[in-house]
C-alpha cells in the first residue's frame, strides 16, 4: 500500500483533477523508504506553493549521492529526510541545486528522549547520540530539566558500521545504557546486536517546515534561473579590414553562415539572436539556458561549434541584469575586458556587474609561441602539395585536409583574411554554376 501511495503522489500533482495549472516546481525527496513516503504523503499540504514531489528512496545512506545524481537537473531543490544523506551528498559534490533537510533536533530529539524514558532498560541521562551537534543535545536536555553530563555524542556523519561501533563500544564498556540514533541502518544493527536503541524520527512539524523551506528555495532558484542574460558575440575576422584583396561575396556568405549557426544554437536553448552590425551578434536568453549551454559558465557559449564548423575564433561577453539594457551593458563590459587582454576568454558577470565565475581555464600549451589556426591549416596543406604547386581550390583542399569542400572553402577564406593566401581570379568554365575559385597559398610565411 505504501508503494502505491508514493507513486500516486509523484504522478498526480495537487489540484490536477480540479482543473488548476500543473505546478512546474519540482522537489526531489531523498531518504529511507519510510521517511520518504511520510514526506510524500504530507508534502502538498505543507508546501506554500504548488509543487511536484519526486521520490528518491534508498536502502542505505551511502546511496544518497547516487540518488541525487539520478534526479539530475530536472529538480529545482532537494529535500533530504535527515541530515545524514544531506551531508554525504554535499561532500560528494553532487548538490548542484538548493538543498535542505528535515531537522532531527529540537522537538524530534525531545520526543526520542521521552520514548527512551519509557524503556526500562534505558536511562536517558546515560545514552549515546549521533549526528546531532552538542548544542542541540544540551538544549533539549535543558528543556526537559535533565542533566546531559553523561550523554556521549558523535556529530560526525560516517559509514553505518563506524557509527554503530561508536554506540556499541560505549554500551559494552558500561558508559551508556542505550543509544539514540538518527540513522535507520544503525538502529537496525544495534537492535540485532542486543543494544537498546531508540531511533530519532522527525516530527510532523519538522517535515512541514522542511518542505516549506525546500519549496521556497526551489522557487528562488527558479527565479534566478529565469534571470535575463545577454550574450554578445564578436568575430574579429569580420571586424578587422581584409589584408589582401578578396571577393566581398565570401564575407557575406560567412556572415550568413554564422548567423544561421547562431540561430540553430539559440533555438536549442530557447534564446533569440539579432545581428548588431557586420561583425557582432546579440543573443538574449535566461541564466538557466546559458548555464546549461556552458556547463555552468565554465566554457564559452557557441565558441566551440563556431570554431569547428566555420574555422573562426570569436570573442564573447556574457552579462545579466534586471532589464535587457542592463544585461547588455554588463555583457559589453565583459567583452571589453576580453578584448583588452585582461581575460584570455569570454567573461560572465552577474546583474551586479561582478564576476560570476573565474574565467575558464585554458588548456596547457606546449613550449614556444602558439601558432594561429591559419598557420596550422597552411602547414597541413603545404605538407601535401606536390610539384611545388601552391594553387588550390576548395575541392582539392578538402581532400588534403579530410574535410568537406564547404568547410575547406571557409578555411581558405580564413587564410586570405590572415594574409596567408591570395584569392585568384575565378576560373571561368563552360559548365553552369558558380565559377571555381582558386587560391595561391603563401607557403613562404611558414619559414618566418
């Protein structure tokens, strides 16, 4: 029956049968099966905003990190059924969303002490406790007018076996008459070993408070994720004047190809693109969509695909703000830092104008000067030229480089722009279609 209740609560949001809007706030509930089910059954009435709960129950606290990973980015916040799985997930570094846990101190601890006093085997003044901090323990005993001088505590989370050994050792030595534990696995092992034990379980009030907190954290996270974000993309190749005479049509085609690629990338993250001038573009999105596209602002947006497909290096500035104008201002400031050489790559700033994260790390470079991409392409072509012939077209260059003629054409135009090739007059042929464009490679520059 319990399994049916959990599944129904997950799939049927509160109010869905009454014609209300299905909530889009999602909270993952992580804990043991009984505690997760209890949270799920109380959940919707306790949350201040409509939300959907997703159960992630485990058999052992050590599975907490894996359960959070399986929930993935589809949840806005995580609610842990006790401090133990919360701490284990935090240490594992898997908490990429806001998270909280049900408190086991206060009323929950007082209730456990009261149950222990009803057990003839246990003197609540001579017990061992785990997970909870000493201030919480002393406060609870003070509220009950009991002495905590002989109460032993261990607030460091750890493996079930380690915590069990802590309680059992004190009991066997006669230092305690029993144990109070926050970990279900410890309770099971102590019971099997014959050690009197009282599990500390969350009160209904603690569950409601934790769910209230989780929903507020998730709502705030959702607001932050929808924060307006502007990305400015500039192409130095199109901004700087051409060093050699070159047909204008290839620059126009390059702009068109770049615009088409940016539109494809923007559609993938629900963003919009506008060309600003001949060499720059503006992308408007949300913080959440850009964070997804940049691995949490650790890599430049769009740069890798532009470099791979068009052979172009781009400069990127990312800015956030309360309005489009404010976000664009911050993006321009970030872009200026990039162009001024203060940062090796694009730089993201928040709506206050502060650096959002450190700039992405550059991969280690081999010793000596770093060759521009154009020089690398020219060297690869020169190594495969035969008979001293330095004139190539897109089809021939594509065969030598192992790329499509379209990609080879773009790479050859990059060589022209960097002064490493000359475009020759089109080779007129009787066949219909665009004339075959030839390029003279300036291989002499490889020796400089």
